[in-house]
C-alpha cells in the first residue's frame, strides 16, 4: 500500500477542479487559500509564469507550516503565440478570448509548487490544445450558459465547449483542468 499520509497536505487553491482531482487521487487535505495578487515580472517566459505564481502562493502560506505539513500550490495559464490569455473580465472579453483560440492550437501550462518547512520542489506541465473553428453562436451559447469568468482562457475542458470544440490534446488532459495529476503524484512520491 502506498503511503499517502506521509504529510498533512494543505492545498493552496480555491479551485473546485483542483480539489476534486486531488481528492480523487486519494489524498486527504485541507484548503487554505493564498490571498496574493497574481502579478509577475514582465521578463518571465510563458513556462516560468505559472511556476513563479505557484511559488508565490506557497511562500505566502509558509509561515503557517508545521513540521509534518506540505503545501501544494498551483497556477494555470493559457497562452497562444507566447501571449498569456487571462481569465475573462466580462462577456465581451470571454468572446474575444474564445475567438482568438478558435481554429488554433494553444498551450495550457500549470506550475506546481510543493513546499514543506524543510524543502521545496517546483515543476510545470504543458499541454497543447487544438480547437476546431467555433461559430459565433457556439461561443455565445457557451458564455451565456457556463459563464467561464473564473477560467484561464475562458473555457473549461470538462464543460460543453470542451466536448464539442476540442479536436485533440498533446499532453495531460488533467493539466488542462488545472492539475497535472500524473506528474504531481510522481513528484509527491519522491518529495
């Protein structure tokens, strides 16, 4: 039997998708949300940004850590042509973002930080997501029905638009949901 209780785990994320995935992986954890402003230096590459933000979240909670506790923090970005697409601020912004990724390939990159009082390990996973060309009617239906304002790239792969719009993925499906489960498991077992 694999020991999943070596540490008392703290998930530094309010994302219901991350919580669901971690629970389904068999881990017991409690959630403490890091209240940091997600600002990063302009000179970072698209692969460095989510790692930087995950480390920032972990660092903001590290003073609360006990000896047997481990923070898991994560941040996911969506990028196209080296341009980061954030969470949409309103309906018009969501439309603009979905129109931008329609018919194209974009990257979803999740940075993860594992932090105890004694060590830290950071890593990232990258997935290429290929959308077919979406009609304006499909985009507007999705935005009105699913209100994707809390999602980087203005969509959730596990929602309607993922079912009808995504042609293929290169990389981890769960990474696109916000947590690269296979890589996280491997890193946790080696931590």
